[in-house]
């Protein structure tokens, strides 16, 4: 078997991408008593009759557009309009998420309608009486200094800011938010279902989260349309102003016999005052709209988020302070303002740095409490349950093999190993986690599968491993060791002896190749354990891209994923490649109706993959092997017993001992001639003979006549008898 091992060794040497759950604060609920000491409560009355009050208010807004409103009442309603706008913008500032004010789209419609009703009422009073109350007069006289040109310019500027800057931006953000929210709904729903299936959340929590997702989609969809109200209101304000000025000028000259200049002065001031009175609340509402649709990734209210995020890095303020000091000393620029601001920024930066240093140094008591808190968190306990599919632990002396800065190429070798396993076995090896372990020897390494050690070895980084392949005619001095992949005697030799060892007939490899070869062999030996149901499903999903009808025929009508996984694992256990998934599924589709025994189905698959098996075991189209005596084959066939848990061969211990002895003798003869250890049997007993000897002689190649191509010349070099 030595030549076989060296062939495999040389072949291996040559071919070597929290949840974070974010906990929102609980909604604050203000409980107001229905009565105070048995008396009347205004809050309870409003809450009880809120639907009637809102319906009445909407009707009154519409009536305002038709019936003239007295001047004192108009003043009160204009002030109420400003008050409502202030309440709305303050509410949006203190929101922690958009759904805290989910009624905002409807509120936007009501406030816009109310503002237009006030515009119509004030326009009626301006054109009819030439006077529209104290509020409008004050804005026309005091705010703009009685200058209609200045007032007109201020009004135009406010409209431009509202219409072009705030309204346009809010409209675009609302449109994009609505589209992205709708696109993200399926993914969010799937995430909730996954958390529910894993037990991370309860049914009630899942229901609440689903309702929240639906409300978010409805809210942003409504905001996409409601933002058009603000845009239309800004356009209406410009049109109303032009109508007021033109209409007032005509009425003043024609009906009131006013001079052209007086008419223009009077009605323009009143119109500008009315426009400013309406545009200030409109600007506030537009700003509130922009705030609420841009609060996508907020974790607190707007004030807290601005302070926390703008004042988090002291370096920013130190740099700004330096730039301002530089501007303060530039000739021609006002130095005092820049100097004062530079001092202020420097003071802010100093205090931020001081606070950050104090915050990063917890007291011993705080550290102890924090450690206990972290240790008892459920998510920290759950993370301990995670088991890596494959791990490679290395001593600290082997870290240079992984560190690319020190010339280590182990990571590249592992990539090549995974590619090699995919090509040779059809197996996608999971990501191999590499970590250092100070508890093992500095030069040692451990290979783990699903958290359990399956192999280990030791390396000398500054040495080479020299192995005697049977052609050595002169030995070289070195440190005796055992090659870890195949258990062969070997020597660790210094680099200075490498060339001489190769000349003397040794096979010489570097330490990283030793580790890579060992890892490759371990993966091949445990390929059946690496392949789980999820890995099988991934292989099925891949073949379904090109053979969907074949997959649909087999799964789930004939076989489940678990049954297919067992067939594939049986093949990998004897190092038969499962890369040709199409052929495997074709055979299963043909025979799965007749039997559900995965071991029998595996034999059918092996027959269909005869060319591949033939190529693996033949040399120059010749199969040197040992075979079984016909009497022994009959005895094995008659000793097969079938149960619900599979089939096995019943054989007494003495016969079993003699069988193993005879088999070892014949295999030694075969390997002494330089051939692979191969046993050729009849198709009927191949499976059961393998079960008999697999524990005593692991890795033995056992093939049947049905798996060998007819063109191959079979050389029987021994017969096993008992």
C-alpha cells in the first residue's frame, strides 16, 4: 500500500463571506382620568367626542370658503393656523420614528384645506372692505416696514424656499421611501418568519412586527401622495397673491375712485400681509413634512440625534477652530467674528475630548457590573451554541503560515484545497475557520470537525519533511517523525540538506505543504460527515438550474433531501465523486420506486458511474486485484439478514478472524508488487462484504464486476479463502 500512499501524497502536493435587533422605546401612554373629583374633564370630553369634533371642523372649513368670516374671528383663525403649524413641527421634532405620527398624511390635507379656506376668507375681506383684520395689517405694515416692494420680495423668497427647496425635496424623499419600503416588505416578512421558526420571537411579537411593516408601507405610500398637497398649496399661494393685487388695483380705481398709486399701495400691502401670514405656517408644515419623511434611520428624537451625531468627534471642532483662526488673521477679513467662533469651537472640542476620555474609563465597579450583564444576556448564551463546520487550530509558532505579511500562503492553499475537493469529490467544503490556540504546543496544529478533534500534527517551520518512497540509496541525518497525512516514517531536515536529500531519492516537501496535504486527506476521509442536509440542498438547488424537471421528478415525490443525502454520503465514504449530480438523480428516479433502501440505491448509482470508478482503480487499462472464493461469496450471500434498520451479514467470530487474516495476506502480496489494494467481488455481495471488513481494513477499495468497464483487462493476483 506504500506506493498507493505516495501516489496520493504526490497528487495532493501537486494540486494544492445581530441581527441586530433594535429595541425601540415603549410607546409612552398618557392616562387621563375621565373625571376629576366627579367634575367635568375637558381632555376626557375631547377624547370621547373626537370624531364629532373633527367632522364638525372639516365642515366649518368648507363653509368658510362660502360664507364671509367676521374680521375678529379671522384674526383668531389666522393665529390658530400659526399655532397648529407650530404644534405639528414640534411633534415631528420629538418623534422617534415616522409611525409615531402616522396620521400625518391626513393632517397635512386638513391643514392645507384650512389654510386655503383662510386665503379665500381674507381675499374676500381685502377685495370687499379693503381691510382684513389686525393680524394681516400688522404683517403688511410692521413686518415689512410698510413697503409693498420689500413685502412682495419677501413673499416671493418664502414661496421659492417653500416650493423649490423644501417641498421638492420632501416630495422626492417621500416617493423614494414609498418605493423602497414596498420593495423591502417581502424580505422583512421572511426575516420575521425566520425569527419565528427559530424561536427568537413569539407569535404575538411576530404579529406586531408584521403589522408595523404593513403600517410603514401604508404610511410612506400615503406620504408620497400627501406631499403633493404642500406643492399645490405653494402654487395656489402665488396665484392668489397675483389675483389679489390685480383685483384690488381694479376695485380700488374703478369702485372706490382711488388713485392708481394709492390703490396699488393699499391692496399690495394687504395682499403681502395676507401672503406672509399664510406662507409662514405653510413653511412650517413643509418643514415638518421634510422632517418626518427623512427620519428613516433615527434612534431617538431629532434634537438628541443631531447633538449625538454632530458632537461625537472632538477632532472635527479642533480642525474647524484652526481654519477659523487662519481666516481671522487673513488681511481684509473681519478678524473678531472668526476669532470668537474659533475660540468657541476649540472650547467645544476640548470639552468633548474630556467627556470622551471620562466615558472610556469605567470604574472597577462599573466594569464588574458590565461583565456580569454581558455574561447573562440571552444573545451571548445563544452565540455559544454556534459550532463551526471545520476548524484549524494552530500553535503560536505556526502563525507565520497564516500571516501574509510574513510570507504565509496557508489561506491560499486552503482555497486551492476547497477547489480540489469540489473538482474531485463534487463536495463544497465549508469555510475553514483558522484560530490560534495557546493551550497546544507552539508547533502543533489540530483539525476539528463540528467542534471535535479529528486529527493533529506538528510542524517545524524552518525544516523540510523528507520521506523515503523506496528509492533512497543513502540516508541523510534528520529528526525522525511520522508524516501526519498517511502515517509514514519521515525526517525533518534543515534547508541546507534539502538538495542532498532529493539527490538521494527522498521526497522532500515544505511544512506548509505537509499541513495542506494532511488537511486535504482529512477532508476526503470525513467527506461523508461534512455533507449534511443543508449542503445536499445546496447541491440540489445548483443542479435544478439546469435540470429542473429531473429534480421535480425525484423530490419530493420519490425521495426526500435526507434520503438523497444518505446516498451521496455512501458514495463519498468510498471516495466516489458526486459531482455528476444529474446522473445520480437519473438513477434514483429510475429505481426509487422499486426500493427505498438507500444502500441498495447507492449500489445502483455505482453501477451507473462505472466509467468513473474504472478510471479511479485501473492502471494502463488493467485492473490488478484480488477476488473472493466462490464458496466465500455464497456464504456471505446466504448470511445476509435484513431488518428495518438495514442489512448486515451474520458470521461467527472465528470465520470472521480467518477472513481478515486471509484478506490481509492477499493484500500484502498485491501491494508488494506495487499495486493498489483492490478487491473484486460479484455485484450481489459487494455491499455486504464492505460492511464486514470496513472496520478492520478502513479505506479498502472494493469494486464489483458491474462497475468495471468491459474493455478493462482484469488480473486476479490472489483469492481470499477461509
